[in-house]
C-alpha cells in the first residue's frame, strides 16, 4: 500500500531492466518500509542491490528546502545508510530535487550542444560544407540527444516557455537555432523565422 496515489491510481515501483525506483510521499517511514521490502525481495530471490548506485533524491517545489520532517533523516538498506543526493541520473535523464524539469532540459541542451560542436568539427575536418548534408547530420546525430526523454519534460516546458520565453537560459531549440546560424553564417539580428525559412527547417 505504500507509494504515491494520483486520483485513484496507485503508482507502482518503476522497474526497467536492472533499475528499480521506489517512491514515497513526505514519509520517512514509508520509504524505509519500501527499502525493507526490497531487501526482503532480494533475499527471497537471491538478488543483490548495488549500493554504490543506490541514491535517494528528495523532490520538492522549485527553490524550496528539504521539508523539516525529512531534514537530517537517514534511510537504511540492509543496515547500510543510503546516500541522499540533490541530483541523480535516471535512465539517462538528470533529475534535480529542487529545480524541476527545467534542470533536465538544460542538461539535455548542454549535451546536445556538445554533440553539435563535435559534429561540426568533424565536418570541417573532412571538408564537408554543404548545408543540406550538415543539417541532415544534425537530425541524425544531434536531434536524438536534444529530444531524449521529451515525453517527460516536454509538456512542462511547453507551458513554462509560453509564460516566460527567457526561461530556461538554454533549451534544445536554442541549440538548433545557434547551429543554423553557424552553418548559414547569418548574424543574430536576422529573425529566427527568416533563418528557418532560408535553411528549409521547421
């Protein structure tokens, strides 16, 4: 019976391959109970948990401190303390306890920016300068990096961006736009709509 409940839906433990995520809502005892249950399960089926990769992230509203009821608390797995961290990577997405999906978006954008620069450097190295081919390479090599996990952070960012176009400071779309300006040689004062039209992008 532990774990979050949304409406009438009881959210189960999240399991994918060898990853397991346990979730509790504002309850030290509930999370400890889940850890104890996991330990019992592993004992029954002869499995082990990699404690080096086992972390606890306390999610809360953006910018808010850890709730007083959880400050300084310790959780144990098989008698060993579980490390409490502010950020952790889950299935390739960086999650932060107090920064919400904005943090994940910025991490995706930074990763995509690195991928775009690496791809452009390789193009220069081999003398490839046709804009259509370079843009095609962007779609194949960089776009998957930028859009990874967008099913999770995309809806949140769509609403947030409409309310405040300047937040976050770096987005996947900003990486795309900067890439097009670099490939086309168009300066920053050229409107984005004109840039996209000239480069045949959407």
